[in-house]
């Protein structure tokens, strides 16, 4: 039976134990503080990222992996005996990661490599990767794996709330005066994944109302549906996201253990510390 290897990037927010369990090959997003470069999952995580941001009072930039990084990942898969490689990347609408993966494929003209644009971020991308890895472990065909990814994409919902506007202001995505005014009024943005982008859905007043709004959105997206997978995402706020899960449990038919994951630096630098949210995949 042909063996399919799964490759992805660290914006999939996959916990290390999942990566290890399925033998997923990860290509890391890089974080740049001026001339200093840090590799997600190797020498920087969300906690260290915001320690550095708060100490330096600047936001770093992020860099998509180079084609060479994907070439290395593909070669690793080939050396491990893969007959097919499926590479699932974060949305091409927010990152050059997908383009780099496609470029790298050109150096392996005799290999069966398929590059997939997840059109998602964080665990919404990560669940596509997990579904592919589970299917590959069951030795189903490449076509069946790709179909499973496509089907999941249309049944995935992502919502998150930001407790502070501080980091949006630092990144220039909101003027400092507006951020100060917003923080004074306790304005909390609600984010969602829409058409491959992480977008502002709405703004609510107070953190309590923001968490309540997340619960309402969870109810709306899963109404009349079976929740197949549940993910909890956060930035240095595991207790907060577990509190959100308790509230969701009270109103949703959740019969699956949630996957809890850090947002990871390639994404969290764009939102800020303290974020909580969830990903729901319906059947």
C-alpha cells in the first residue's frame, strides 16, 4: 500500500504531541525582531514572544517559510519512504507560505506532491492536517484524503475575542488614540475566519460580554449540527479558554474531547496576548 506523508506549517497551531503521533512534518514560521530571527516551535513560543514584545515595546515581523524550507520537508518525507506527499498550508490570502510550498514542489518533478491551500488559519487549518494524517494512517487513497480535506473546509467555524487593543495599536492596525479610547470604553473585538482571512466580525463592550458573544456564536454555527471536532485556541490564556469551554459545554452538544492549542507566534503577533477562541467542525 502506498504511503502518504503529511506536511504543514506551524500556523496550523498543532500541539507537539499531535505532530509526533502522526509523524507530521512541520515547516516553521519565522519571527523577526530586527536582525534577530526566531523559529516557531524551536526557540520561540507565545509566552516568550510577548515577554520580548512587552520588554522592547515593539512588534516583530513574521516571515513565511522559504521554498528551501519546503524542499527540505519534502526530501525528509521522501527519505522516510513516502510515495505521495500532501502539503497543507495556511491560507494563501494572508501568507506567502502556500506559494513557497508550490515553488518547492517544482524541484521534485518525479515525485507525487500535492500542495493544498487550506484557506484557514490556526486549528481550522490544523484540523484539516489532522484529518489528512488520520486518513493516511488508515492507508486510504490520496484522492480520498484530498476529498476529506475539501469537505471539512466548508464545515469549519472559527471565532475568537481580544481582551486588549494594545497590540493592534502597536502593529499599526489601529491608531494609538483610537486604541486608548477603545480600551477606556472596554471595547473587545470579535474575530472570525472569513474567505481565507482573519477578520473583525464585530466589537462588543466588556470582556464578560465578549465571552458571552462567543458562546452565542458557538450556538449559532452548530445549531442542528453534529460537532465532529472541537478546538480551543488561546494566547497565554489557557485558564481563560477553559472557562470559555465550560460555558460552551453548558449549551452545546459537545461529545468530543477538545484539542487545546496555543495560537503560535506566526499568528498571535497579529492579535496580541490573552486571546481566547474556538474552532468547531460540524459533520
